[in-house]
C-alpha cells in the first residue's frame, strides 16, 4: 500500500511541477517518495528491469557515456529507462523511475542506464545492484563535497564491493592510475578501456603525479590530459594495464572532428570510428560505451554505425547556429574539464569570442578556488570575453591575472543579457564559444529554449 501511495503522490507532484514550470520535477518528488517508501529503489531494481541495470560514475563523461549506451540499446530495440532528465542523485533516479512506471507496475524495461554521482554510489549501488558498473575517470572536483581524490575513489570502490549482483562486470578507464590501483581490490570481472599509440599530449592541470601504490613519481609516455595517459612507476612496476578495448591512430582535424581506430582484445577486426562527437575526451566516452555494449553482446558493427550517427549531448560540445553565427557550448565543471575545453577551442586559429559563465550553486560546487588552477593563460590575448554568472567578478579577476587585457573583458552577471552581448561581439560566420559551469549551462539552455533559439530539449538524437 505504501508503494502504491508513493507512486501516486510522485506522479502527481512531477506533473504539477512540470505544468507550472517551477522546476525539472526530479528533486522534490524523489525526496518525498523516498520518505514514504524508503525501499523503492531496491524493489524496482529486483523486478522492474528484465536484463539488468548499468551504472556510470566518475568525474567527467557520465552523461555522454550513458547517453551513447542508452541510444544504441534503444536503436537495437530494447526498452531503456535512464535519468538524463533528472539528477544523478538518489532523488533524481527515483523520480525518473516513478515518472515512467505504471500504477499497476506491469510495464517492464529491459535496461536501466543511470549516471550516478560519485558520492551517491555508496547509497545507490547497494540498492540498484547493477549488472555493469563503469568508472570513467577521477579528477579533483567540488572539494567542498567530495574532498580529495583518494576519498572519492574509496567511496566508489567500497560501493562496488557492496554490490550483491554476483555476475557484475566492472569496466574501468585504464589510463587513470588511481582507478587502476583499486582494480585488484574488486571481486568481479574487470575490463579495461583506454587509449594507446597516439602522439596527442597537452600541457594541462594534473591532479596526481605520484604512484598510488608506492608514492614515487609516475612516468607518463604520453600524458594526454590531467593524469590520464600511459604511465609506469620505475620503482614498484605499477603501469598501464593491457586494454580489453583500446583506441589508437587518433586524428583531430581543424574542425575538431575525430577519427580513431578501436581494437577489441582477442578480436581480429579493427573498427574505424568517425564520430559526430568531437573533443579528445570523447574518445574515452565512446570507447567506454563501446565496452559496455560489446559486453551486452551488441554487434560491434552496429555499435560503430550508431555511434557515428549520434549527435551531441546537451551542453557537452553542443553546437547550433543563430543570427548567422555558430555557437558552441562546452560544459566545464572542474580544472581538467575547463582546461580541455580551452584546448579544443584553440584548434580555431581565428580571433575568438568567449562567454564564460561561473556559478557557485550546489551542483557546481560552492568552492570556486579551482578556477586558479585552470590555464586561462592559454586563451589568446586578442580574444573578446564576456564574464557572467553569480561569480562573474571572480572570473573577470582570474582572466585579468591571465594577462587578458581588461578592455577585452566585459562583466555581465545576468546570463541572458551576457549571451546577447557576447553574440553581438561575434562576427558573422564566426563562432561564439560558451564555457559554463553546470547550473549556468542549465539556466542558459532554459533561456535559449524559451526564446526558441534552440529547437529541442533532446539530450541526444540521430
């Protein structure tokens, strides 16, 4: 009876919030449902998903990786439930499930594909008991919530070991030494994905230089970005593992487009991937998604073909045209993410216009000291920049210390006004680059949709 009552209340609340446009309908309903029926996730995980649950966690790449997995499973004909319209905390996943379920509880889904906040894994993994868990990477992010990397890693891997699913498969980014250092502590089938045989390497923020086993300095050859790369410890022998799924022969064109070859361990055929997604980091996301789908016995050729048709996840390299100008939104939530976005933009050799939006809401992390670790010095001094958001003044100050001339920086806190001002500064036929934090990206997109500047709220599409 409590479950029935929780579903009814949840559905009414979600519809009410959406109807009056007072929120996304993911937080409050989930919180209330959890109060009424605390065992709701455990109940659904055991009988609602006929083929299992897939959990994707890590600092960067969760949304893109989970979108790719969901998209390809749906194209294959499976019924998939995900939490892209909600948060990656327990309340968001509860709301996502309740919104899709029927009162009778007769409707079933084949797969649940959920991106999960790193800190929430300790709650969600024991309740969801996923069949596959993916850990994308671990970077320093929201220190006010997570603390340092070791703490985040221990939370995730303790949660993985609490999983009651005896058939679980754990898929790890083999280019992240911290993640790999925990692999031997996991009682499950482990698969590694990653990148090798590439000359791509950039100077960027690095969160960990030392071997997680013996604390001696690691050698990278090369280091792609952050602490992701091909690494070895000359003292204890710790090194990059052999990959089960690896990308190599990578090419990045002047228009940001990607090309790479994907190899599967024990499989003679190599797959050439030409995705619509761009940005070097998306090679990790694509390879991670490929690993999951192959583990679910989806044909590699079908995975490749569908990946090559999949467009951008909202806010993550999302590109559209307005007023005769291209606009590219590059979400950045931490030093490594922002640094990589700057590297992507630098492929454009023209004079550039930026709109950088910095918020300090809970979803962004209230501690914004991380902006001093971002190499804004790599932005061309001729660039025109509008600084916006709650902490626009802090960002403008950071840009000043990056030697950007003050005459090239405008501070406008209100995001809609900042968008139009930065658009006015962008020449016809050129690109406006928007670098927002998470809540800023959501606020910007809400405005763009309201003004019919972008036509869809789709998270991905073919």
